[in-house]
């Protein structure tokens, strides 16, 4: 059985600290899903996910050629993007 992990990856900029990447699992897709079926779930997650850095900001969701999604501020200014990706979980 394949489990897909849908992750959100953001660049976090804290006051006075160097920017760092933060990755969180926002959804798990269980069952015998194909990559294409997992992509459908990825797109649903990207449309509904609101990154902390973009709360209260108008945003737009775009899809990259590899299937990942970008959540960007609609005006294109002031906020780092959030990338929504999926990976296959490897069970030990």
C-alpha cells in the first residue's frame, strides 16, 4: 500500500535571524493511489492550504511542470512563496 505525504515548504524569515526552510506534512494520502490520483489530492490541498506567512493576504495558486504547486501573494510582493509537494512515504 502506498502512502503519499503532501508537504508545505516555506522560507521563514524571523526578526534578525537568517531565513530557513520549514517543511510540514499537511495531509497523508493512503491506499493504492497512483501518482496521478495523488496529484489530484495535492491540487485540492494546495487550493485550501493557507500558509502562516500569507494569512490575511490575497493569494494565487499555480502549478509547476513537475506537478508541485506554488502559493504566492496575489500582488507578488512582500511574502515568500509556499511550495506544496508530494512524496512517497517509505515504510521501514
